[in-house]
């Protein structure tokens, strides 16, 4: 059996594809799996690290603010379709799965026109444009959130499965990651990160909040900045003397972020679909700050899925200040019962078998 998986750009598209690939290999050890991505995304680094081969095509997104720049997008699309045709002709897949990102467009379109079994997975509660355009080319559309169903026309194609996450987030062995990371059992630990690329506004506010909370007893922060922001924030915290207190672990990126999830009491982050799925899988209370710079404000809808029943606090970026954030952190730190209840609600909203459910519905 030969399978092509396509998804790219950020970890939110790539990690679900890897989780699906792992689930397929678990059921069918002899399966041959090829990833298709772009050279500009993180997939070129993340996929080979997981032991899977990858090939690249040319594709880019439309620039809605400058239509002249979109002519290049159309040229890229034409080239990408030709490259996708060549890859499918050479690899001869039995089925094709897309997990989001512009790269899925040419790959799934070519697969659909060839009559190959093709599938897409939509991570967000508000679907992206690429997946809505691909609807007519695929057999099934796998949803992370049932709220996404109303945006598709072919209701008979929809199956709600959740978001495929890496097995490490299930912590099957019940490891104590605080011990591994050298964190005291009675510390109140806050994990802050802005997704695989980091988030400028969130980093700014967390930097200011770190200064405000630096004197709190038994307080510890794990601050993952994103690689492009790391040196600037490190210099700023160093200048203020905050890093010298040993209360903050500052990291540019963490491929093993699951360890920090399990070691934390509270997670502060954007609300990309994968992030929300990982937080709930770990049963962590969270403060979610949706990015306003995404299509259809989909991160807001992702956050509401957990915040509405009480598993998270939702703060829109327009309302975000260091004072408000510090106040929320202290409120939850000082109310262990509320924090535990939020964690319970968060865990109850998790879907832990998404990759397996997807495999159940593939034509294999």
C-alpha cells in the first residue's frame, strides 16, 4: 500500500499528518508513505526527523491586499500542479490525504481528477479556503470540531474525528516530567508559547507579565518564544535581571513540548487547532488568546470550543494587557479548585483517537 500525505507551513498542519502516518504504519507496517510539502514550510525539517521521505512542490497563497502579487500565486499554482502530477505518476499512490496548507491544493486536486481515493482533514472550527475548495475532489472530509460542518456543502462526506495528535501527548506511561525537567513539585508552573513560529503580541505581554510576577512565591514560567523572537526577548529579560532569578526557562522552540505541557499547571497560548487539541489531551487549564490575523477568525472559534464549557479563559487580543493577564494568572494560581475543574473540563473535551478513526474510514 502506498500513501501520499500532504500538509505544510506550520506545525499545526504537519504534526497531524505525521500522527496519521504513524497510525497507518501501525496497522500496515509494510505501507510506503511519502509526504509532499513546500521548501518554505517547517515540513522539510519535521518530516525527515520522523523517518518519512518528503518531496516538494511550488505553491503560495493569494495576497488579498495586493492582487498584483497574486499573479505570482497563479504562476506558482500552475507549476505546482505539474509537479504534483509528476510525483503522483512516479509514486503511484493508492490514496492521498491532505491536512491543510496551500500545498494541499495541487496535490488533492490532481488526485481527485485521477480518480484516486482522496481525503482532507480540517483542523479548525472555521475551515480554511483551501479545504472548502477541495471539497468536490475528495471522498471524505474529516473534522476536528463538529462546529465546522456547517461550512461544507457535502454533508454526507463529513466525519467528526478530532485532531490527530502525537502519541507522546497521551503520556501512556504516566511519566513525571517535572522530575525530568528539574521543576519542584510544589511550584505553580505557567507554560507560555505562541505556536510553532511564535507570536509577537503574546510574547510582549508575557515579557511584561514575567516582570510583574517575578516576586511571586513558588512561581515558575516556561516561556517558549519562537526562534525569530528568542534573542530579543532573552536580551530584554536579561537586562531587567529576570532571568538571573531562575524563575524562567526561556526556549526558542521545543519539539518535545509535550513534556512542558505535563509539567505545567496552566498553559497560555494562541488557539490554533492543534494547540487546543494538545492542551485538552493533556487535561490542562489554559488562557487562550486567539490570533486576530487568521482567515475567518478561526482561532477564536477554536478557543470557544474549550472556553464555553469552562475549560479555558478566552482573552481576545484587543483586550489583552499585561495587567489583565497577570491578574488572570494570579486568580487561577490562588484558586486550586477552579484550576483543577478547568483541567477536568479540558480533558473531557479532548478527542484522543482521531488518527485511528481516520484510518477506519480510509479505503485501504
